[in-house]
């Protein structure tokens, strides 16, 4: 099937700059309504054949009812949920080859913010559904689609409220399928075949503001430590004593899945990661992506202090983003910070516990793996730990499992373009994404 129409629809989606911001008051919500109306005009068959509900003004839930000709096994089957988000991070034209909200098509790629994260996925899902509706297909079980609108800011107004709706309605899913890992060159992990990395868990995404008080006055009569000095000492102490390295079940599953593709002692070590962890961790620590899977990480991202070059600051503050590994909790992280003995007040900006770990032996994972192998031959499905966050973390209470995978082949450069300049997606990847979602829906 020609993807020209699909490309045009994605271009139209990119051209609506649905940028979410940390402060909701800074967000132009009229653009989000424009996007909802755009989907109505672009996909009339979906809006006619699926039931749509709007949650919290901008969250979209579509319900595709199962075929009436179901057997007993299908009647008992739980529904599944596909989710994506249509908000994007802000962008200016600076540094872009083509403007970020142009949806420019250079003949082989579509350029623009959201082409990969995550309008490309959302549009590909709708394209797959649209194609199947044209054939008269109806799924053997109920399928839901949930499209959030503030994932980039934590998802508390979108996905969290949508999940609450499902809970109120007693709708429980066999699994959730969301954005996540992609297909990468196996050489990144030291193996020959391409790897389809499927996130089976997420670290908890948290941000805390630490406030330090000082004595305001003239800089010619300084105290032993200013508020800035206390803050700096705290930051240094935390950075010099990171959380301990640990091997979680998620990473263990990833290493075991890699073992058959490594020869000799390396393969044996990966097949027994707990036994050989002292050796394996040295290798994993060399790569920032795999290193982040081994510990709770703390990144100081913002500081604020001072009003004049010769005035002692009354207070100083810093913000730390903390990605919590399974086995730790928000409370244990707060206790870790207290252990350094500094005097501060802490203000939570975002709090999320690490997610549960999905079952790699489950029917959902097996179906996803089969679709990966069908659409992307000679590719190995690989479970892994997501160090970033997705909307799927909110659906843990209403789903048995969650799987996070962006069905397209991405280079390191393409992966690096998300939230950066020159985000774009190839025509080939658009076609592959639509094919994957269609195949998964047909085998649901």
C-alpha cells in the first residue's frame, strides 16, 4: 500500500506545534484542540467506527470493539492497550536543516519535532487501524488506544488521568504497548544481528529541588559558608558517592538474551550474569546507556542563587533529576540524600516509583517478538530496562504487563535527535511502523 497519504498525514500532525511546558500556563492549549480536530478530519473512518472519549479536555481514548463472532477463548481474553502521546518538546529554528514544525519532505525523510517522539508512532497506529477498517477487519478482542498530551512533562494530566478512567470503569488490560526502545545495530551491544530492544521496565523518574538558606549581607564580610557554598558542597558530596551498582532481573534477562550471539567465555558469562557480574559490570560501565541500567542515577540539572555580584545570597537552590532503579524507592532516595548531613529543605517536583518488571515469557511478549521477527527479519528481540520515562508507567494498576518499543530502525544519530535538533524519520521507517502495528493488530 502506498505510504504517500500516510506521509501527508504525518506532515500535517507535525505542523501543529503541540509543545507542552513545565508550567501548564505556558502551554497554548488551543493548538491541542487543533490537533484533535485535525485527527477528526484526517481519520473520519476511525471516528465513525471506534468510540472516542476525551479525558481531561485533551486526552484521547479510542475503543475498537471486538468482532461479534468470538469463540470462548476470545471472549475470555482481556483487552490490550496501545498508547502514544502527541505533545512535543519546544523547539526553535536554530540549528535545524529544515524548520522543526515544517513537516518538510526531502524525498526520503520527513523532518520535524515529533516525527520520532512521538507523533510518528501515533500516526502510524492510526494508519494501521485505518487500513484494517478498509478491509472490514475487526479484532477478536477489545482494543483500546490512549493518546496522552503531557508525556514530556510527566504525564500527570494526560496518561495518569486516562489510567484513572480505566480503573473507574474496571477495564483491565493484558498488556500495554507504548513507545520505547527501537531497532539498533547489534554492534552497539557487540553482536552481529540487529537488536529490537523492548523495554520491560522503567526506572522511576523523579525531580527534587533542594533549598539552602544563608545569611544575607555584604560580600566583604562573608560567613564560613554561604548558601551557594553549602549547595556546592552538597552537590560535590552526592556526585562523589553515587548509588551502588546492582544487577536487576531486567538487565539479567537482557544479558541472557544476548548470550547465544556471543562466543566462548563471553557467551558463558552472559548466560550466567549474576555469577559473572563483577566482570560484566566493567564492560557495561563503559557505555553511558548500559551504565545507567546498573544504578539509581542522580543528575543535577538546575541551580539558582544570588541577586548581585557583591551581595551574600539569602538562599540557593538546585534541582536533581533522579532515575530510580528497581529495588530502591522514592523514600529510600530521600534517605540517601539525608545521609550526607546537610541542612536543606526538599521540594518534590516530580515523583515516580520504578515500575514493575513485565513477564518476558508472557503471551504479550511472545506476540510482540513474533511480529518483530516477521516485519524485521534477522532481528533479535531483546528485553531491556528503560532509563527514560513513558506514559505506560501510569497503566501499571490496570495492566498485567507493559512493553515499550518503537518499531523502526534507528541509528545513533537518529536516536540523538530526539529532544534535539534535526529530528526526522525516513519513509522506510514510516512504512515499517505501519506494517508492524497492522501485523500486531491482526494477530492480537
